[in-house]
C-alpha cells in the first residue's frame, strides 16, 4: 500500500513538472511568436491567423492547467480581489452580450476574451517565480518586431497596408506602435531593475555552474538593453502620437521610481520655486499636447469628432450600452444622424467609415454602459491598492508601468482590439494577482479536511477540461476553414468571377452568418452577380452587426436591381448622410432617379453635385461631374 502511494506520488510529481513545463513553453512561445504571426491564407490575416494560433495554443494550455490541478497536492486555494473583480467584469460583459442586449454577432474579440481568461486562470496556478522568463520573452518579441519594422522602412520587407511602409506584422502602424508601447515598460523596467531581477533568478539556478550564471546575468542585462535601443529607433517612425505619449509617460514613472530624481529635486526647492516649477511643467505639458495635436491635425480632429458622436450613443444607452463588440453596428448610423441634424459641417472633412472609437475607455462605456464603467473603476482602484512583498516591488512597478503605458495609448487608439497587446495585459494582471499578499482562502485542506470536496473539484476540472478541448478542436477547425474559404471568395471576387466568389461565400455562411464584415462581402458579391433579392436580404442582416457606406451603397444597388426604388433611395441617402463630402452616393441617387423616370429629382441631384465643393480632387469626381452634366442636358 505504501509502495503504491509512493509510486502515485512520483507519478504526480512527474506530471506536475511536465504540465508546468508545457504551460510555460507555450506561454513563452506565444509571447515571442504571437505578434509575428501573419498567415496570408486567412482573410484579415493579421487578425484571424493570430487568433487561430492563439486558440490552438489555449487548448494545450487548458490541458496543462487541468493536469497540474488534478495531480497537485493542494493544501489551500486562494484568490485575490483582482481575481474577483475580473470575474465580475467578464461575467457582466457576457451577460450584457447574450442576455440584456437583443442580438449579438460573431465576435473574434469575445472568443479572444474567453481564451485570455483561460490563460489567466492557468497562470494563476503556477508560481510567480516563472514570470521573469515570460517577461523576458515579451521583450524578445518587441525586439523582433522592432527589427522587422526597421527592415520594412529600408524596403527589405513589404508592409501589410498599401498606405504605410511601416506596419510590422500588424495591419497598420497604429497597432504596431501600440504593441511596442506595451512592451516598452517591461523592457525599460527589466533594465532599470536588472540587479534585483538577477537576484530573484539566482535561487532558481542555485546549482548551476558559474558559466551558466554568467550567461543568465548577461541575458537579463543585455537583452532588455537591446530592446530599449530597438524600440527607440523605430517608434518615432510610426507617427503614433498615442504611442509616443505612452512611452514618454511610462518612462518618466519608471525612472522616477528607480532614481527618485523628481522627489529629491523637489525637496531642495522652496515654496516659490515649487510653484514656478509646477507652472513650467504644466506649460510644457500643454504646449506638447498642442504640438502633438497639430502634428497630424486632420487625424486629431477626426478622433475628436468620433468621440463627440460616441457620446450620443451613450446618451441613448446609458446603463448597459449597446453590448460587447457592437460599437461598429451603431456608430455610422449616429454619424449619419449627426450630419442630418447639423448639416455638412467642417467635421464632414474628417468623417469616414469607423469601426472603433479611437478611445478604448469611451468605447468600453459605449458598449457596456455606466454599469460596466463602475466595475472598471473598481478594477482600477484594486490595481492601485494591491500590496506585495518588498522583494517583489520591482515586478509590481514594471507591470504597473506597462498597464499605465497601454492605458495612455488607449486614450487615442484601440489596443483592446489587438490580441498581442491584450496578451501582455493578461500576463501583467495574473502576475499582480499572484504577487498580492492579501488573498482570500476559499479552500483549506488542513482546516476542513474534506478530501471528497477536493476530489469533486478535480473531477469537475477534468471533465470540463476534456469537453472544452474536444469542443474547442472542432470549433477551431470549423473557423479555420471558414476564414480560408472567405479569403478564397475575396480573391475570386477581385478577379471578377462573381459567381465563383458567391459560391465560396455560401460555404462559409453557416459559420459566419453573424459576422458583419463577412456579410458585407457576401452581399456585395451577390449584388455584383445580379442576385439582387438575395443580396438585399444578406445586406439587411449585415446592418445588424456592422454598418458602413459600402453596405448602404451595395444595398441601394440591390434594391435598384429588383426595382424597389424607394428602398434604394433610402439606402443611397443613408450612405450620403454618413460621409457627406463623398460624391458617389449622390451620383448613385441621380442615376436611380433617371432610371425610375423621376427626371426632376435626377436633375436636382445632378445640380447639387455640380455645385458641391470638392474637398479632395480626383479623377472619379471629374467623371461624376461629366456624367451629371449629361443628365442635366438630357432632361432640359
């Protein structure tokens, strides 16, 4: 009996070591590799291919986490306040998405949220001592992206956007700069606190040779230094003002905590000098903000306009918002309503099709309402109040610096739409929860010796883990096929084979029938293939999950094709209201009236187009004006 128990203990020990190894291996591989992934076989490859790889890795992490939990000799189970608040946030967003709101669409963001939750839970059951290697992996990932970006600038690699030379492995410079801004505080912090970090690594390599210890010391000193140099060289070229501010502010905070130069300097000043210094600092700060605003004034004005329109959505949905990932379903309708109410103001110059609020805090309130915002405020307070042991203060400062940097960037961009940035956040949050010394004990084997209770927990974990993995494999394979089929449809469409494109879209439709982007492409393909009735049906569904001028003009074409002229006129008018400076929706309206025999309306629209101020001259506008002159001439 004793021998059997010993054998079981040995087996358990081996399983725990293997499980921990694989968990750390996949976490580190994800840290290094996830930002680099861009498999062009997928549609929207910089997003979907990263998600597919991440989802598959999550299944392995689930397996490792379940094995670690089942075979560990748990004495206690402890949770932190941070664990509880994060559970509330995810629970509320899920409830709001599936129960409170009337409809929900397909959302990669929500699937990513589930995967990130799994990673968080598994990270919480391993020792915080393993996190230093994970943080180093994030630094290495940033170095790779920085080198990749520089190679794009020098022309050795192409970018992922026709309008920009620099994108890294992301879809434009914004997410790329945001990722570097998220990595930067970890890179800088590990270098500033390198002595303490090397001290913490020391006990883990106690039996190692002097050469091994020397190599590890060099690794933890020079890799962060290389990261600092790499990011500094490329971040200015991104032209991302949000990333610049994030890097600057997080650098000041981390450097101050390391050297206390501001604290010591202020102590030496008298009261008058402190006031003068405060005025000077504020003057420099606001002058800097003004300079950043004017650096790309059009972009700045565009963001300000988006924020203004977004507040109108909040006014209409104050408590619970519009639902997780539903901003893009509502925003363009509100933008159209704004111009209907106020006319073609100067803001029309910066209006465009918009998917994001370019301010994650504002978008969070728009989607989750004041209830969600209240829980978010509690989360922020909890992060500030977390207490750790003195030896771990340097790690806490690094993570707080990282979250600060991402938070600053989030004021001007959309980091919560970017999986690698969210992965960094989850690692930071799980480390903070692990370091927290004020935890609640939810299970204590010594006090309430109930082996059956523990056995029950392990059985539940095992069953749900196996079912989750099996279900996950099937679902990921289905999504993998659907994304590739969608990409094939787009490629065929671009060659002008509309029937072939429609056939491909039809294969992916059962899986992506609630994805607004997919339905937009499918509906457009149907319209181009003269299947106008089906196109109108698909595009009307698409508007529930996404709305753009592309959807509205395609919908107008479809209704026009089945001679539903009133519906076509409304669709074209909606497109014209969304972005008033554009000529194309008005041109389509004029052609519609001409075809339907409403010549007076056609002439009125034609005259409106000819009198319309041209904000951005183009060959297309000249051709539209020539056609409108013909319409007027034919109807004299």
